C-alpha cells in the first residue's frame, strides 16, 4: 500500500466540475435583506456550531434534519460525499438558514436538506427555491429528487410547487420514495416562489463575507417560539 495521501485519494469520491452559485439578495417580508450565497469547506465548522444545539430539538423535526445535515456538512468538509454544494441565507451577516444538495450526474440533482434558523419569514422557502434554481438554471439539470421529513416541509415543497411523485426511485435520505421537481415545474413555479436580485450590491456582499452566528439561546428561541409549530 502507498502513502496515507494515496489512501486518502482512494477514500475521496471523484468530483464533477460544478458551476458556482452566483450570490443574490432577497428582500424578506420584514423588509430585511437576506444575502444567499454558496459556502466553502472552510466555513463548514461555523455551520456545524449553529446546527449543534438543534440536534435534540424534536419540535418540527429539527432533530433528524439537524443530525442528517450535520453529517452531510461534515462529509462535505472531509471529502466523504460526492458533488455536494451548500448555500446559506445571511441577514446582516447572521445565519438565517442553510440548504444543501448534490449532483447525482449531469442531469439529476438530489436535494438534501433545508433548515431555517430564523423562522417566520419564509427563509427556508426562499433557500429551497435558491437550491432548485442552482440545479435547474445554473447546473442545467432536468430533474431534482426531493423528499420531506416534516409536515411543514411537505407543505412547502410537495404542495406549494407542486412536486410530482417519482416513487420508483429511492431517495438517498433513508431510501424513502422520491418526489421530483422537473424543469417545467420549476419554471412554472418560478414567478411565485423564486425571488432575489443580482448582482448583490458590494456593501451587502461585504457584510455577508463572514458568517456570524446567533447565540445558542437565540437559535432555540427562534426555532421553538410558539407560533403554530408541530404542524
Ligand atoms: C421546513 C422549513 C425549512 C420551512 O422554513 P420556512 O419557509 O422558513 O418556514 P418557517 O419554519 O419559518 O415557518 C413554517 C410554519 O411554521 C410556523 N412556525 C412554527 N414555529 C414558528 C416559529 N418559532 N416562528 C415563526 N413561525 C413558526 C409558521 O407560522 C409557518 O406557518 P405557515 O406555513 O403557515 O407560513 C423550516 O420549518 C425548518 O427548518 N423546519 C425544520 C427542518 C425541516 O423540516 N426541514 C425540511 C425537511 S423536508
């Protein structure tokens, strides 16, 4: 056997050329501006810190989504997942939500997770739309495979777009039957669900260069605040 470096090369999956996600800015219902941008591997430890306090929050399925997202982010950082990308939403540089997914091949995308840290502003809805935009418009894929782990997710994706069943395909998240977003579904939904402007003004982009985290107590309060959770 060769050196550790040779072994590491064997352990790492092959990588496709992936286009970058061009940043955009979305004006939220509150009037606040959310910058949506891609993150690099060096920023993953910051995201892991944000997700960690949610691992034990059962409300609205934050626990399972946090646990799986944690593993997916770590796998991205440690090169143990194939062709993953991660996008964040930042309000004044503060983390409001995270989405991720990966490319199965040139034509098919696999949506992984959407997690809102700052609730009540459809941050998750906007970020999910951004990842669909990435797969369909920037990578140029035909289909994105999607599942929901929570009733809120089901409402946001399966019903709002609406998605179609592709039950003959097992999704990577637990092998459950997949749903699919096609190019047609995406472009039909785009005027309703995909928002944002480019280019992001330089001052806003500079303010989103470093991810700032709300305190653990703030995250838990935002996620758990009584406003009809469990639905
Ligand atoms: C699913 C999810 C990404 C949607 O994010 P979002 O679009 O930003 O939506 P929010 O979570 O803010 O709000 C969803 C609903 O819960 C309600 N809600 C529950 N708790 C709330 C809180 N603490 N603050 C504000 N709203 C809350 C909202 O009123 C909203 O109702 P609506 O659907 O009638 O608008 C997000 O709820 C989330 O991260 N959930 C946990 C993980 C998860 O399920 N991910 C998706 C897996 S498929």
